[in-house]
């Protein structure tokens, strides 16, 4: 896939995550008072309205500059990795999910001072679509990178074997 197409798919994925996340957060804020909840599937799945000024699971709550530093550092690292791995097949999907999730939550932090969370599972802190995008994005990133690593190993082994057979492909020196 061309560099331009990878960048376009990444941007479209990020924009989709941001847009859907922001719409859902606005609906929750408009329909539920902070602290209120509604059972969607008994107690197994609840719609809640929680304002979280920390990061994952409320960590770093009350430390907006530290949160900004952590989020900013993670985004810079992701963008640096992405910029140097545009040739990795499928890299656009997890990168778009991660960027979209991070920006979706940053929008809340800047506009409201806290992130609106709205999904609650038993024995799990409340979260939102941006959080889910980040979590799933990390998992998909590991899968994409591992798949690419295995592909490159197979290609190197094939090139080495071709060189040993003397069929013109470069082999070990």
C-alpha cells in the first residue's frame, strides 16, 4: 500500500474513533447526571456517567500536568514508531485507533477538565470508546508487528536458501 494511502486510512480511522466517541460522550452527558447509571444487561453491563480526571483506572487523578506529559510522551513515541514503519502491512488500523482514542480523551481534558466514561462492566472501572480504541489498538498493534516480523523472517530465510542453491539470489557471505 502506498505511503499516502496508509496515512489516509490512519487519519480516517482516527477521525472515526474521535467522532463516534465524542457523540457518545455528549449523549451520556445530556441524558445522565454525573454518578447516575442505567442497567443495559442487568448488572453485567451498565451505562454510567463518570468524570475521570486521571488516566487508566483513575491513576494520576488530580495531576493534570503529569497526565498531559504521559499522554504526550505516548503519542510522540507512537508517531515516531509509525513514521518509521509505514511499510508494515495493516499498521494504519492500530495507529488510527490509538491516535483517535488519545485525541478523543484529550478533547475532554481540554474542554472539560476530565474524561467522560460511560461503560461499566462488573469489577471493572468505567471506560469509554476512546479507552476501548486505545486498548484494542495496542492489542492489534502487537499482532500487526508480530505478523510483520514473522513475514520478514520467512523472506530472509527464503533469500538465504536461494543463495545456498546458487540460483542468483544473494546468500550468506
